[in-house]
């Protein structure tokens, strides 16, 4: 038996006798006075009462319920509550720029917008009324217009939803502009993604004595699929980290040391230096998981070395909001060890998920399949592909070629069928790979916390660097790049000055406007 309905997930788990405790880095915005420790039965009650309040607000089956708030796990709980009454939750990160949020809400036309007062006021100061697209706006803050002010004890039947009907709307990262609204169904997100993870797999499956921690964007579809599959295995604890800032995250991880840890790559980078501290929280981790973006070898190497587990494993997954995971690779201490004349790379993203995903590399102009070893556009075939782009149907048709979905990434397939990823097509620089060069800079310059290469015709690629202490020794820089393709002189930037998406990805197009005066890149951006 596998979980198929997020609306009744917690009731099902309680009926199965799950004793998992959920530990939160801070109280839920949905229940700010209820503390930071929840059991499954209490979560089931919270979802039921929230669903009743949404029904009291006039939400009906098939309606969109838009959620825009600070990052926290209650994105998932609100999605479960909306799904329970047959509505379609649309999860929008508060990290999306106000103008783009306005566009997304206009496409959704939600029956209810669930949000927070400070976010609405900040948007209003920019001249945008985010409430104008919703039939009704409710806030998670106390006071007039609060969700909590509605009755939670009314009749709340659970309608039957067809597995291929829309279940949830999420959005893409939006690294190049307004994100796309991605529609998933029960079939694509629950049966084929969460259901796959809910099976028992060697190494990957949580055990009864595990403490499983997650520090991701909970507005992302990954959060809903992860919650379903992680809870299905009934680990001892789930630990939820809403903010990767070391000052907020590390005390919680020290209090509840994880044995399985999933986090944004940008979060791992921020925690990397703490691995040298005597009381670091990674000592019991047997499995690290990273998704969403590239993770650089020094980060993986440092954290694998920090755990006292004899054979820790790092699983790097690659996928997209539209498809879910497409390939994965396991790293060990040995596989990323530095050896003379060899540069360990995390660009090898492993083989496609067996029996579920196929990958093909094609010529960007003709779409003719390329032989292994040749670089081109990466296409994926998976039955977990989203069912629509809400309000942009033509944009999805542009990316679909028969059974194949155009990921917009450039890469090549090795003789064994593994994927070597080079860059997003929109970010490409002919003859090289930004991701690989950024890997090298991280490996050779320990003080580099973030490296971003920007390319434009007629000039050498510009390196933007975030460094420890905000300084860089020019002699060390010259030595580090002596055998690399020509690069412009580096520009040092503050960490907080690097614009990011909710999943920690760098908004390179904003940096291009800022540091290259908006110069066009080499890529077309046609498939972003």
C-alpha cells in the first residue's frame, strides 16, 4: 500500500500507528502558539481543522488556493488541507519578486489567497496590490481577515479526485524571469514520484531509528513529495529547518543530530565551515542528499569527512520542477578524493532513474540525436512529467517533442550512459563549462564561498566571487587560473548581494544586468 492522497495522508499515517515526531526550527505560521514538536495525530487534526476553515471561506472542489508566505513546512500542511476539500493548492514562494508574483496570481485567479500581512504591505509599498486577483484574501497573522478566525468544526467531506486531475500548482525557479506555473496531478507527483521514494531502497530508505532532516524551499514540489515518502517510512524524527542561516539552522541540528540530511546546495555551502567545530551537527549523518542546483566538490568532501559514520554516502539528484528527479549519483569519500593530475567533479550526474527515465542528447538546431560524448541539449522521457503550464500552454508545447521533454540544459552522455552536465543553455559560454570552471575555482581557492561566471560575446568571462572575509589574494588568484581559459579580473561581491531564488539558485540574469550592463549572452534562452 502506498500513499495516494495528501488530503488524508496524516489520518492514514495515524491509522498505521506512526510514532514519528516532527521537530521544527520555529513554530508554524499556521499554528504559531502550538510549539515546535508535533506528532502525527496532532498534524492530522491541524490539517482537518485548516481544511474546514478553507471550506468556511468558500473554497470548493477545483478552486485554486494560492499560498504566499515565509518559508516553512506549513506550505505542505496548507497544501494537504486544500487537497482534502478537493481544491488545488498553488504554492508560491515569497522570494519571487513582487512584479512576478502579481503575474502568477493573475494567471491563477485563486478563490483564496493565503498570505501574511507584512508581505502584502511590502508589495503595496511597491505599488502592487496582490489581493486584487483573489476572490478572498486571508492572512496567517492574528486579527481581522485571519484564517484562524474562521470556524473549524463545520462539515468537510473529502471528495474523490481522479488521479489525473490537477493536484497542486508549483512554480519553477525563475532564474531568468517570471517563473512558470507547473501543474502536477496525483499520478505524476504522488504515484510516480512520492510513491517511488516510498518503496524500500538500499541506503536511501529511512529506518525506524533515523532522524531525517530537511532544509529546502517548502514551496517547491519536492517538499510535498518528500513529506509523503519520508513519513511513510516512519522514521523516529523529522527535523524541519526553515532557514539555512547558520545562526538559525545549526542550533536545531545540534539539538537533533540528523542521520539523513537533505538541504539546498547553497545551505550546505553556508554550513561547510562549521564542520571543523568540535560540536558540529554532522557527526551522525550516514546519507547526505542534495538537489535543486550544482554542489561543488569541496563542500561534499568536507561534509563527508566530518561525519564519524564509517561509509557515509552523498546522493546528488538532478531533475526539474516539471519532471521530478531524472538522474542521481552517489559520492563517497574515495570518489571525491583529490589525486595528482585529476580534478574530481560533481558534473557527472549519474545514470537516469532505472526503468522510469530515459535521457537523450540532441543537436540544438536540428534536434537530431547526438552520439555519446557529443555535447547538446538534454531531453528527458518520464511519465512523471507535469500535465500543464498554467496560462502558458504554448510554452510547454515548445518544450515537448513527442515523448521527450526539453530540459534546457546542455550536456553529454558518457559511454556508460551517465550524464555530464555543462550549463543551462541560456548561461552557456562556447567551448567551456561555467559549472566546471566554478568547480575548479572552489577546489583551488578555499576562501571562495560562491563563484559565478558570466559570459558575453566580445569579452572574457567575468568571475563574480563571494569570499570569506571579502578579500582575495591576487597572487593566489593568478596561480589558480593559470591553466584555465582566459578570464576577466574577478569582482568581489557580498553574499547578500547575490540575488537568489527560493531554492538558492543564483539569478544570473540579474547579475548580468548589474555587472555586464545587460549585455546579451551566448545562449538563446528559448527553452528556459
